[in-house]
């Protein structure tokens, strides 16, 4: 049955998209946040656009965690239990790779991401949990970003090396390999093996590796300027885990003298490199001097990230919008009152939800700010609390705030931030209503980005490579109020599509200074511009909602993003 479904896929050469995490759906907990959700949107748009596409990722049976938070804001991470066989089937083939001298077998689960237009994209989940393997090896694909460096390099070997072997074994022909981040960069080494030149008497080993052919086949997207986001492994660890899989002398030229830098490896073996927003492309070029790094700004999947009431409205006035988000250019055709009503319907949903899970007692008419994303220091989730008395003075009775987000279990500072937010919730009780929704996921994300009035983002420049949740908000007519970093530098027109916080991105000073300067501007605009506009100037407000859709959603969608990958990266 599965192989029959696969048949049409293996007949046509594919773009193979490798990603450590892919957010296909909430009940497949194989993603942790922005990177995975973007990968999911990539696959969804590829399906809608009928691109010849196949995705490869890991079968994380333990998933990313469920979050529970106690009254003091302390986060506990619970394992997610899920059963892949409820959602997909395995292919009747296996491949193996040698890890620490042992042969580790890998099987593949295949899930088809269906487009409403009839096409689909297979997503291959690589899985080491099979009886041929030792108990320890069976756990190798279980945990997303879990374990130590040794666990991590084994996972990346399974993804990169095992992934290439699995595609081949399944019969796929691949015309481009797209690495979504450095996690998959070992695939380049497997391709070097595959295209090894057959030279009988090799006097210099470097001549047998056909680097140019492999470069022509590969595309690499880097996703973060945060140093820790670029995986590095010692040669000692590599040799211990992968033995003589690849000669160290050659690898040193490709991945770095001292360490194996997975980003560098991907860079050196890809003809096309890109960052995920214009600014991020430039920042990455500074991080990696000597490389030409292009920019394809991220987008989100329009149909997935538009709430029900807005979908209805767009269907009525802009039929075909989901597959042609350019139709948002006609947003002015939607009457103001209907746009407002559709928004209020979404707002009612999130307010009711908050009131059903907490005793915060939010109301529909109060101006509501949303903030939800990974809880980590550079995103500064608590910047709005910098001057608590001032916030109280500005906001008492006039604003309410909804938070959501997980901290990576090893990110102690991130966990601390959640506790800090909880302490401020207590401190402002009776004055400003603030809720924190546990266990952030895609469903909560959609409810939030569509149901609040303004979407807040306060990252420390230049560390937000792109950000995508703000694009989701724009799809629902929700304006961004954000630091000028990542995509917002491109999407922001002051007082028109939303509002900036703080100075332009080039104007960077010490972290402490930036916290002060940004907080000052945040308070100033909230008090003098945004709150008054919300309560006193419905006309301007709905006009800005239209602009968020007509300018931001029109452009920052994954259909546009994929068309650019096709024309700039895939068919070259
Ligand atoms: C969109 C999304 C993200 C990314 O949010 P950013 O603000 O871009 O960091 C993270 N997690 C989930 C569940 C999402 O839907």
C-alpha cells in the first residue's frame, strides 16, 4: 500500500529537504519551536504548489516535552507519549550506518502532507527503535535536542548519512539537497562518498573527492546568529563515533581545523547559502567572512495560520487567497465592520479560553497584548515589566496581556524568566490582568495570534534571525509592536502596518542600555499612541489591520518564500 503511494514520487527527481525537526501537526511532537514550524510550513507550501519535494527528519518517539507550570511559575517537562503507527506506516526497507563500530539499523515511517489541491509531499521519519539494534541504540532517535554531544552527533549522523541512504533505498532520485540548519550537514560527506572519483593511483587524497559536484547539489539555510545554535563537535568525538567514515585531513579543510563546525561544513559544500531575512543574511556574512550569503525572508503558510472567522471573510471577498496570498492586495475590498467583527470573534475565543482555564477574568473590550514564543533570554519576554510602576500607571484597567511559551529544559535562564513573569502576574493582580497559557503549541499559537489586539516582540538585536509568529498575527489582521530585528525590519511601516520598539537595528549599544532604551520606547508608544488609538480611533485601527494583511501577510507567506527557493536556489 505505502509503496504504491510512493511510486509516483520516486519517478520524478526531487528536492530533498532535511530538517532535524518538522512541525507537521500538534499530535506529532517532532518539533520544538520556530525552526520546526517553519519546516512544516515549507512542506505545506511545497504540497500546495505541487513542488517535487520530499522531507527527511527524525522519528522522535519521546517528542518535545509537555509543559506544566506550578503556581510559582516553575516549569516541569513531562515526556510526550504518542504512537506513530496511529498516524503513518513504515516502509518495508531498512538502511544501516556504523556507529562506534556497531551496525545501527534505521527504518522509515512515511507521512504524506496533503494539500487541499490534491498533491502531497512525503515526510520520511528516520527511526532507530527497531529490534535489530541494542537497547541503547534504539533510543538514538527518541529525544529532540536531548542527551549529550555524543548523542547529538549520532542523531546527526542518522539524519544526514542515514537520510541520504534511506532516500536512495526507497528509490528516490534527488536533484537538490536542502539542509535546513547545520544538523543535517553530514549528508554532504555521504554525497562525497557517493560521487567519489575513481582515480587509480591517487597521490593526493583530496583529488578523489568531487567537491564541485556535491556543491552543485546542495543548498544550505542558516537560521540563527546565536553562537550556541551552530553545532560543533570535536574530531576526537567524530572519530570515536564514526571511526574511519571520513578522513580527518580532508574534513578539517571542509569543517574547520579545531572542531567540526556543522554550519561551515554545510557552507563549504553548498553552492547556494542563505539567511532567513535580509538583515540576517548580512549578519551571517559578518559571522562567516568570505562567504556569499543570500537572503530569503521566511514566510508562514497562509491557510494554516489564518483563524476560522478570517478564513470565512477572505473566502467571501478574496476567493482563492489561500493559494494565492497575493490576493491580499485587494484587502481594501473588505468592509471595516466585517473585518472588526471577524477579529472580535477570534478575540472572544481566546478570552473565553483564558477564562476557562484560569481565574484571571479577562474581558472582551479591554485592549489585549499577546506574547508567545520560546522563553529564552535573548527574546526578553519580560522587557515590558522593566518598570513595573510605570506599566501599572499606563495600563491599569486599560490593558491585559496573554503569555505562552516553553523554556528548553536545559535553559535555566529561560525557566527563570517564566518564574519572573509569574511573580509580576502576582504583583499586578487586581490592576492588570495577565495570563500565562501552559504548553504552547501550534493550536494555542493560532488562537493567540488571531485573538489578541497587538502582537508584541522584544528580542535583543540582532539575535532574532527572522521570527515568524508576527507574520501569523498579520494574517489575522493583528498588528505587530516589535523591536526592529529579523523580518520586522522589512515588514514595518511606522503607524501603518504596526509600530517599532526602539531604534533602528544598526544602532546597537550594550545589552543593559538596549534594555533601557527599548523599554522606554515601548512605554512611550503604548501610552501615547497605541492605547489611545485602540480606544478612540477605530477608523485608524481597522485601516492598520487592513495594512497588516495587505502589506505583511501579502508578502510574508511561505508560498512566496518557496517560489523564491525554487527560482534562486533549487533550479540553479
Ligand atoms: C510560530 C511558532 C513559533 C515561532 O515563534 P517566533 O515568535 O517566531 O519565535 C514557535 N512555536 C510555535 C508553536 C509556533 O507556532
